[in-house]
C-alpha cells in the first residue's frame, strides 16, 4: 500500500472513531458523564480525558518529541496480527490515568484539542519514519504506521468502554 494511502486510511479511521466518541460524550449530561460505573471503572468523562491525553502522547511519539520510537531492527517486518495479542484490559502509563473529578466539558475540550494535532502529525510523517521506526509494547513491536492504527483502535476501544459505562450506571 502506498504511503499516502495508508496514512489517509489511518487518519480517516482515527477521525471517525474520535467523532463517535465525542458525539457519545456530548449526549450525556454533566452528571451522567461524572457517574462511576458499578464495576468501579472510569467515568465517561475520565474516559474522554484519557483518550485525549493518549492522543497527545502518541503525537509526541510520532514526531520524536517523546523518544519512545527507535529505529527498526535490521530485518524488521510488521506483524499483521500484532493487535490480536492486545489484552482486553491494558494497564496504562501513570501520566495517562485521568484525574478524579474531571468534568464532561473538560474532557470534551481536551478531546477536541487533541484530535487535529494528532491527525496532522500522522499526515506529516515521512514514509521512512513510518516504516523505519518502531515502538515496543507488551503485546508486540509496532511500526509507526501501526502506532497510527493503534491510535484509531484505541479511540474505538474506549468508545466501547464509554458505552459500557453508560449502560452500567
């Protein structure tokens, strides 16, 4: 797949998932967005905040601002099944854990501010960086192309979490 086509597919998937998450959070009242599910998980507002913070971090990895991406090892080949090893529940980095008491409007503001810059950083990523740098996760090593795919999937997974949180209140 050509570089630009792959990037545009990633950005399209990311934007679609992000728009769905924002729409679902917008439909909630402030009180509903602050309601903790009975299982003790994050509130809908906390989910939105976490996704926004993760978007920011992923953008920094893509540009190299956060030095987590390393040159790919000689002979590296993307594993097309890498996301199959993704556990249902992932322990996030401490800086991505949402604060208690985050509001719906705070989460929506952060979400809106995080999407455009991440999409722009994805679009600006060179083919050499996208294919030639990797990030190691507990479930596998991702090229930066795959990190973009992870970004879209991350938003979609948390949209599902938000839907479950709403249903569990």
